[in-house]
C-alpha cells in the first residue's frame, strides 16, 4: 500500500497535502487527551488542512498547556493564517507575558504588523527577535522584506546578506514553504515566502516561477509578467511555462 501511494504521489495523481491533512487529523484523533497531538497538528496542518481545523487544534492545545508560550504562538499563527490579525496579536501578547524572550512571538507580531502596513512596528518586533536570536536567519529575511517595502533597499540588502551568511539554505526553505502555501490556496502567505526567497537569491528560478503563479492567483498580472521576464535569462523553459499561464 505504501509503495502504491508513493508511486501515485510521484506521478502527481494524489495531492500529498491531502494525505498529510488526513494523517494529522488521525494523529489528534488517536490521542485527543495528549497535548503533543495538538502541537503536531497545529504546527503542520496550516498548509494542508482547513484554517478552522488548525485553530480548533491550537485552541485545544492552549487549554491543555495554558502556561506554555509556544501554545499561544501556535494559536496566534493559526489566527494569522485565517486572516484574523486582532486575535493573532492577542495570542502573541499572551505568549510574551509568559516569556518576554519568546522569539517566535516577536516574529508573529512582526508578521501581523507587516501585513497591516505598520512597517515601523514590524521592524521593532523583528529587531527584538534578532536580539533574542542573533544567529536565526528567518528574522533577518522578514526584516529585509519590511525594509524593502519602505524603500530602504540598502538596509534590506544588508539584512538579506546576513540571512544568507547565517543559513545558506534559507532561500530554499522559503521557496519550499511558499510552494506549500501556494498549493494550499494561501496565496498571500505564498507570496510572502517566495518574495523572501527571491530577495535572498535573485537567481532562484523555481521561486520566481512559483511567485509568478502566486501573483496570477491574486489577479496581479503585471507582477507575474515581471517574474516571467526575469526568468527569460535564468530558465527559458520555466519562462515559457509561466508565459503560457499568463496568456490563458
């Protein structure tokens, strides 16, 4: 059965995200009294299941472990994924009350502020995250994205360079996450990840291709064309595929 399933996934006849969602739901169902079941579900179901399922799992986790900052962070991430920024921010605040040095809570706050266009507040949150974990590349990527949105391109490039030096694989991680969000229909999250991947590695052809696809999904044809043009020199085959999608 496992071999057949593997072959179906390889042939793209079965969506691996659907499989993942089913497995995660089963994990929580087998052992509903254990918080680790909901932790696992809350961490991984966001790109493969319904936002309401993720929120439900994380709310149960908070009830099971109300004194654990990470429980509140995961619930905040779930709310943020469901476009509920006010609830998300409340969860991150709860996490920081439990642990003033909660790196993930500051990252979450930064994401909410950035998505709301409050870039100065986002920078403050990301810089706090960097102080707590100066060797964590993710915060530098997020910081660079906000600097870029503000037109502070020199500061943005410094942040992206720092991220790349700390973790040479960061652009690939962002690209993979972006593709997962894209396939799950979470286009705003996909764009955020893929833009980060492209900023860190300007020549990441697959990230540019998927970023073009994501732009098309949100109706931004002009930005999709921009990525298609950038692909002409990087990967003509992917450029052709993206052009086909643009012209449909």
